[in-house]
């Protein structure tokens, strides 16, 4: 005796149509494996001159070549692109009227060159105050900004409780509350992922240890 599914399949074949497929999963890729749509880089002309692309928190990251042949770290928010093609414009990801951000702070080879320039400024004692660069994503990715000297309250900087990694020299103290209150932790080198310290998206004030100076954004 035929089951209802068998009757439906025979009826579809008799009418010249395809047999129904049971329990088809739209996220199942050919071959039966599953794909996370947020982990797959979108298509675009940027792929012709960019490499190392990946998606994190709805943002596309890639290393793109500029007009001088340098590799630039760049990123762009995917929800702003919509139907636009994502392309490489002189080392920067763009889509339609929207421009992405540079991740390497200056080009010429990416983060290593930025570190060299930052170290030179530190050694010359520029302004006589310590410097720190903070990033919204781990591994020195995502939007970033830099400060000189202590920052007693990050509330007006756009980075309060939004820091996931930090780059600096010397020793710095990070606190969970403004004005260096709450839980405070001292660091003696770059921090790639604040989750390892239980401080991801929790920092509200920063200051160099053993150095004074008003915190200035630059």
C-alpha cells in the first residue's frame, strides 16, 4: 500500500512536474553541509584586488591594494550596501555612495608600518604624553580612535563600553567605571582581545601608569 508521500510523488510525475522534496533546508548547501550566511563574504568587484576577506558582526573586512600597489586593511558595514556593488576604491571598500574605513591607519604595508610610526612618535616624546589606540573589535579591527594622556570618562568619545582591543606602549590602566572607579586592570602591552580579561565592552576610563596629562582625542 502506497503512503501519502508516494501518492503525491506519483501524481507529480504523471503531471510532468518534479517530485516534491521533503524537509528541504534553505541553509543547506549542495552536498549536505550547512553554511552560516553571516560568515560568507558577499560577492563584488572588490574580490579582484582584495584578499583575506571575511565578515564579522555584519561588517566586511579585507586587505585591498591601492593605486600605488600598497595593501590596505579596510572594512565596510554591509547593511549600508544593499543592492550596490562592493568595490575597491584606492585601497578602501566602497559601495554606491558609502565609503568604508581604513583599518591600518595610514597604509604602506598595514599595521606594521603604523606601529613603526607610533613607536617613533613615542620615542621622540611627542607632546610629552602617552598614547593609546582603542578598537571596537578584537585583533585591532573595526572602528578605532586614539588618545593622549588619561581619559577620565569615555562617555563622550563614542567608545564607552565599546572597546575590544587596545594598542599602546608602556603601562596603562583600564577601569570599568568613569573617573577610574569600579574594577581596574593594568596592562603592559597591546591587548588583542579584552574578553580574555573579562573587560570586553566594559571599559569607561583609561590612563597611563606613571604619566599625567589631560586626555586628548586626536
